[in-house]
């Protein structure tokens, strides 16, 4: 009996220490986010089988209870929004503004998560948003994830260190390994078996710095109760491996993105005994460096062909991969994005998909239904044949800056999947390719995990009140109009105003700059007027962002119309009208550039400065700048299909890249009109393409962020361009 009592006391003490640790973790989070009031917020642990939070007051302080740090963080975020009208951005540069005095909840409230897993990130996000981040940016973003309930983030930083040591142990030379890595911004497509070598090699300094950063990232994510998803071996091997293992079953992947032979990837067949050896060495190395949470991202055929499309091969491939994974880590589970099931629907038929998924036993393969804002794979394929899956909102391609997303559709789809998705629905997730100008959509998706019955209009009110609407009712009205009339069309590849497009007289010149949108311009201007009528909130950072963002979109839309009028003037032979519209196009781009210079997250200068600061030598800094410029513009090589895929309206990019392209174009059109001959669009486009190739080699001087209030600029531009 004494022994049993001792065990119970010991168990209770351990549980109390664990609970105390939860509260301390949440308190540390509050101290980072809202240091001025953190001492008046108390956290306590409650016992619950599912993630749960409760917000109330006690002895003049705010009491936030939760069963773990994740739930407590969500409770804190709810309190900040509801009682303090405060918003926490995913960007470290945007301040969190709270009143000096604490506001106690009038009534207790809380919520229980409808799903246990909340996933976030996409391989591409590490290239389109995060490639040059340091700890300051990561720290805020990890806190943002916690506040929004994310408990399963993708964690790819520092993977090159694990691969470097693995390949060295297999006999590859330093040069063979580092030259197979791409430049930093293109590493996601190296991870996904799409390209090797491009704008490499990576330096040892880069690899070591990312190792150190990943250790900080993982420590904080685990402290906050998250389960980071690390990579495992998906069959992608350096070309040099065949020289060291000439008998290995290595095949060349299919062409991706029109990249040349020198940048192609190679795939080791999972049936080859070397596959298991590589998997074991990699998992052991990665675990030694970073630890393990036993969930691994593996995506062997992303946007590339399988070596064999027979159902038997696909079943054996997944079965073989998982067998090597379990041999390396007996607790391992496989996380697979299902983007390829959508992207390559011709090959991934229902029987082939079923064969591939059934190669992994039980619930050991977790699936990300990657692009549910467009197509829900779970509905078309028998709920993934019983495999655990996560409903995901993608919402952005390439970091494009276009107001888009269908708020009511996302609301309805999430409500339906929670009700009808089956027992194998395990969570909701965000798979955005890059951070964009629509945080309202991404936070809405995550909020629905805790409040599945919350409507789009309910959310618009909550969101508005956290962005100045608690002080100015017109902001709430603006966001209701946004929900009902602006956020009414899904995101698609190539969202862009024509400012960002390679110039053309008619349709966009390229695959990734489509200017279509699904609302009336009059409604967007009505939203802007409602924002600008708000009083006493000009210094609210979230409000300023919203005014800037809506004004940016309105100016971009007006550029579309101006280009069309310029084209009509050319068709009509009206030189005076063509000159006037060309001048207006220049003015619109200049206005956009000035407006966006007020925010560091819309700054080419900041992007390049972040890239260059990683260089340990001038030559290395120059290489990183070239890499940073390339992905935003030509993406890979001049005149290939991915040109402008990552287009975005940013200061510096508008004035230094997009404006120059359009000026070259309109000058050539006007010259043809003046000389009385037909405009040769093909010749001008060829000249522009040559210039694009030289632009990525330029060097930029750092430009400080403007201290001009974007609200003042918005009022000015409203009068100038939209009378």
C-alpha cells in the first residue's frame, strides 16, 4: 500500500509539474506578444481529453485556462481580439497594439476544438516567403501559429545539413553534395524532387546557419506543444550517387518547369536495397541533429511522373518507402500532400490513388487535402479510402498580392467537412504557397477549427473589431461588405494585376498574370470609402495595413482598365489618347510604389537586404541577391514557363522592374503610331525578355521604409484616380 501511495504521489507531482510548465509556456508567450499587460494575465491548466480553452476573470486579472499551451494560446488570442480589439500579425514588423488598461471579460467564454490537428505551411512557403528569415521573423511567426491553434507545422529549415552529412557518409564529395543544392529561394523545389543545382552551390556557412536556426525553431515549436513535421527520404538522390553506386536502380525524373538537363533530378527506386540504407542514415542523422516527433513529410512524385504508372508499381513503391521509414523509426508516420492527385489528375486515377495509399498499412499515412478551396479530393475519392486526412485551404500561389478568396464558400465547406467528413477527418490546415495580402482568410480557416458554426459574417465582425472596428463602426461595415461582395472568388494560379504582367496589348503575356476578379470595382471603392471615413484610428497598424491593401488593389484594378483604354487608343489610331493613357499607367505604378513603400513586407529592398545579410563574402551576398531577384521575376531561366509566377506588387519591384517593362512597351507602341506603321509586339517582347535577364544581375541599394502614413496617401489617391 505504501508503495502504491508513493507511486500515486509521484505521478501527481509529475502531472502538477507538467501543468505548471504549460502555464509558464503560455505566460512566456504573453510576455513576448503583449509585454505591457502580461503580468495581468494568468494561465492555468485544466484537464480535458480534447483541446479546450476558457477565458474569465479572477481577482482583477484575466484568467485563461487550457489543457495545453496550444489551447491557452488560442484563448489568449480570443481575448486580445474580443476584449482589447488587438490583432497579432504573422509579420514581426507589425506591432501588437493594446490599451494601457486591462479589460476584464464581462462573461466567461471558451471553446473546444472540433478537430485535433491544425496543420500549417507548404514546402513552397519556405521559398516564397521565408528563405532569408532569421530568428526574429521566425519567433513572431511561431507565436502567431500558436495563437491561431496550429499544432502541426511543416519544419523544413536546415534540411540541407542532414542531407549533407548523409551523402558524405555514403562517399560523396563536398563539391558533389553542395553543388546539387539550389540557391536558397529554390530549395523547396529541390526538396520536392523537381530541380537540382540551379543557382547553387550552397555555402557551408549557409548550411551551418540554417542548422542553428532550425534548432531554435524546433525548440520553440515543441515548447508550445506543436508536433513539427520533418522530412524523410523520398527517393531523390544527387546525380553523383550513380557514380559511387553504379548498380543502383536510379532513373531520371521527367522534365519539370522547362528546366534543362543540368538541373534535372534523379530517383532511386524504393525496391533497391540502397533505399533502406539511405533512409536509415538520413533519419539517424536528422534525429541526432534535430530530434524527432515521428511524423515525416514524404512526397515522391510531386509534379513529376512516376517511373511506372501501373497500380502494382505504385502500391509497391509506397509499401517499400514506408517499410524503410519504419525500419529507421519504429514509431514513424508518413505525411503526404495530395497536390499531385489534383495537379496530375490524368495519371492519378482513382484506382492508382487507391493502390498507392493502400501500400501503407492502417492509419500510418496522413494526407493533406491540399487545395480544398477549389477541389476537395476527399469527396471525389471515398474519403481517401479511410486514410486519415486534413482539410486544407491553400489560398495563395507564389506569394501573389491579389485580394481574393471566397469567405462564404470556405465557411460552408469547413462546416460540411466537419459534419460529413467521416471519422478519418483529423484536422484542418493551411497550405499557402506564400504569405499574402489576405490574412483574414487564413485566420478564418484556423478559427473555424474552434468555432465550426461561426459564419463568414460573424468572423468579419470579429476580424474588424481587432483592426480598429472597436473604435470606428464604419470599419465593421467595411469588413461586412468585404465578406459579402469582395471575398467572393477563389484563389487561382497567376492572380495578378496587369501592373505585374509582361506587357501586351490584349491578354496577359504569360501564364501567370491573370487579372480577373469576381467583384464590382464600385464595391471595392465603397469599402475604401468606409475605411477612410473611420476616425481616431489612423495610428492603428492593422487598420493602416487594410487601407493600404484595399487602395493597392483599387489602383491595380484601375491599371487594368487603363491598359485596355491604351490598347483601344492604339486600335483607333488616336495618338493623343494613347499618350494620355500611357502617362496614366506610369502614374498609377508610381503611386502604387509610393504607397507600398510604407510597409516593409511589400518591399523589394527589404527582401534583397534580407537575402544579402546571409552572405559571408561580397560574392556570396551577390549570389543571394541574384537568387532573390530571380524567383520574383523570371523564376528560373528567361523565357521559360514559370516567368512571373511569383509576381507581387511591391515597392521597388514596381518602380524598378514592372514600370520599366511597361515604359519600354508603351514607348514602342507610341513610336510605331508616330511613324505610321504597325506595332511589332513580338519584337518588343523579345527586347523586354533580354532586359529581364539583365535585371536579375543588378545590385540594389537599401531603401528605408517610408514613414508616410498610408492612410494619407490613400485619401490622396482616392481623389486623384477615382473621382
